[in-house]
C-alpha cells in the first residue's frame, strides 16, 4: 500500500467525518426552516450546549453514556425553551426579526456558558473504549473515535430519512413544510408540531456538538463557525431539503478537508520558494466559499431544492 | 424641512459639540469614544441604505469595514503613507468586493441572501486570519495615520474628530439626496414589490447591485477611518459579531431614516461602553436588550422621536 493511497484514504475519512457533523447541524437548520420558515442563528448555541454538557458530565461521572444522554437532553430542552419563549412570538415576523432575535439568543448563550465554565477551553476526553486506533488496512490506522462519529452519523442520517419519509410524524412534517396553513386546517396541531421539530433540530445539533467536543476545542462561541459552515451547506443543498443537506454536507466536508490537506503540497510542486506556505492556507480557507459562489451562480436555488415547494 | 432632517442636523450638531463637552468636563477620552461612534455611524448609515431602503438584509457588512481598514494597514505596511492613496484605495477595494459579493448574493433573496452575505463575511474573517504575512490572527499595527501633509494632520485627535464629523454630515446630506432621487425611489419601490418593478421594465438586479456597491464603498471609507483612529487592524473587525452589531445599530436607531442608524450607533456604543465597565458579560445584556427590541418594538429610536409624523406604511412583502 503506497503512502499516497494511505493519505488519500485517511483524508477521505476525515472529510466524511467532518461532513457528517456538518450534516447533523444542517439537517436541524433546514428542517426548522422548511417547516417554520425561521432562520435560527442560535442553532450554534445548541451545538455548544451539547458539547459542554457532555464533556463536563462525562468528566464528573466517568460515564460517557450519561454524558451523551445529558448532552442531547440538555440541548433539546434548551431548544424547546427557545421555541416556547422566543420563536413562537416571531414566527409571523420577517426574516430580519428572526436574525436579530436569534443573534441576541446567541450572545446570551455564549455569555452564560462563559459564566458557568469560564472563558478558557474545556478539556473533552475521548471515552476509553474508543481511545485507540483501528488498523483499517496495512499502513493505515485511524482513530476509533472518529470512526465512531462516522458510524453514528450515518445511522442518525438513516433514522432521520426513515422518520421524515416513512412515519406519520414525518408525513405531518412534510405536509407542514409544503403548506402549513392547509396542514393546520386539516387538523395538524401546528403548535405542538413546531415544538417537536425544533426539539428534533436541537437534539441533532447537541449530538453534533458533543461528538465534535473531543476533536475540536470546547470554547464559548464554538458553535458559531460550525453554524456558518452549516449555512453554506444548507444554501448549497437547497433550503428545506434534508437530502440536499446530506449531499452538500459531504461535499463541503471533502472539499474543505482536501483543500487543507493537499493544496500546500500541490502549490509547492508547482511554484518555487515559499509561495505555497503563504498562499495555501488562504486559498484553503476560501475554497468552500468559492464553491458556494459557483453553485449559486449556476443554481441560485441550491443543488437539490425540495420538490414540495 | 421635515422632521427627519431636523433630527439629523441636531444629531450632527450634538456630535460636533462633544470636544467642547470633553474639554469642559475634563474627559478627553470622550473624543476618542465619539470618534469611534461617528465612524460606526457612517458604517451603519451605509447599511441602512440597502437594509432600510432596498430591503436587503446584509449580515456580512463588517467585511467592507474590515477591507477598508486592512487596505490602509497593508498600504502602510508597505511604506505607502499618503492619505490620498489610502482613502481612494480603501473605497475602491471595498466597492469591488461589494460588486463581486453582490453580483452573486443578489441572485438570491430572502433568507438565502442573509445566509450568503453572512458566509461571505466569514470568508473575509478567515482570509484575514490565514494570511500570516499581514499578521494573521494577531492583526497588524499601523505606524502612523494617513499622511495628508501639513494641511490636515490626522494625528491631532481634534482634527481627526472633525474630519469624521464632516464626512458623516456630508454622507447624511448625500444620503437624503440619494434616497429621494429617482434611484432611491426605485430602490424603495423594489422593496415593496420587486415583481411589479420588473414587469414595469426596470432592471431591478442592476439597481440593487448599484445600491449594494455604494453601501460597500461607504462602509469601506468607515473602515479606513477606523484604521486611522485605532492604528491597528485585526481579523475581528470582520467577525460576524461585528456585522450583527451594525444590524443592531440600524434597527435600534430606526430603519430607513438615515439618521436612525447614527442614533443607533450612539446608543449601542455608549451602552457597550457603560456595560463593559460594569460586567465582563456585557454581551449577554446586549443580547437581552436585542430580544426585547425584536419582541416589543421595532420602529427604533428615530421612529419613536418621529412618531407624530409617522405615516402608516404597508408591510413590504419580501
């Protein structure tokens, strides 16, 4: 097995893992937008809540499972709290209202986290059973934890597909996304449905955050960057489309990971001197936005817009 | 003369008297604070042009401020200190960026537009972080203010302060002219019903793009002024938090009034100054205030001050 192939497989797995975490975030955003027509900037806060709760409960109790359940439950509860106290009052407002209110929520959440856990990064441990490396093929061993993220993420994506496409709740969600007034007129309790959808999105964000915790730094505001990448995913995938969010998340995950991994050696082989060292990080950070610009230029509605609208 | 213009004049007059008050109360720091306020007022004013009048919610406006500031910083870094180079360059760079960003993001509307401008704003932030030649994450110090010769010494804070106020007043005047011109009326018509304007044969995309570029250029000018005030530029200028702040200034002051954003900048930065003195967790208080504004009153301060004359407007359909 050549070193090049090993590197390629390793970076593909990294890309897959990053893409899956973005998908869990983007799926919640796109569901909430599809059903309630609300832009939620505070989605990143739910990601952060999941990460902080899981990391600190795991550290205190020693049980990763307890940490995970606290993280998901906490994010869901905070999400439902947001929905009941704030979102319900602004569903009828315009997008500017949504943006401002959720921006305010984000500011509050970041500060509350800073008050409770302090401004410095929190250490998030990898659970013992997943701490080692797995030998995938000769010459390539990959962290078990990252593999677990991929497996869990794919399973959740599958469950979400079944939930949206094969269950009664999913049918109601799709009906509301298609025409919420009509769905409500036909007897769908939209107040309860909105809370459920919001809670579902929050749970997905919390899961994404708690899985990311040992990989990235757990800091106040950690959700903000992921949030904006998820926006890119949602925009590329087509707003309101879970399938589009999945494919776009993988695309972004791969493009970003490959850009960071391979742009520098590529440039170094093309140009002499330190051009690569100077230009590669800048180009890598621009890559996904350039991709977004290209997609929007040719398809302003995104790559996979939902068929229902 | 209508009440909005009177309010604008009073506001500018009030800002012009700040150095006098600072001298009278022996608080020289006030000049520095209000120079900052007036610079952010210019940026908020530029955002109001597209947000209030054209209905375009740009959540990445800080990028133009950052680009304007970085243009001054980078030119100075390479030894070019002439103000007559700095300022035009800052305006041109941010106008070009606005042209490119606008050309792409204006192909969409509504929530797509918000997300895309936000993403482009973050792109500027991460770009600034990743370019280590110009300081990367640590930012870039500027040796001295833009050089306009002995005629206009920007290192004298009083001179600089009044330069900012004159620019703000000029922009307010130009802004009132602009929004009441044919171009401005078209923009407002597009906000109310773009489809109808299209049907009437107006190339609405071009009008919106032109407004977007003007707004970006003015915001770039604000950035160049800010670089001259702080003599330091850093990626945090372009963080999405900054773009959010600009939006808040416009909303808190009152959209589509031009003077509103100026009042908004004053309120916001004063509040920030006071709160930051009280607690390190001041963003939480600001967040709570923001929530209250959205939930309970969105006409802003200018809307309240001008309430008697307020004509009930039809809600625009975006």
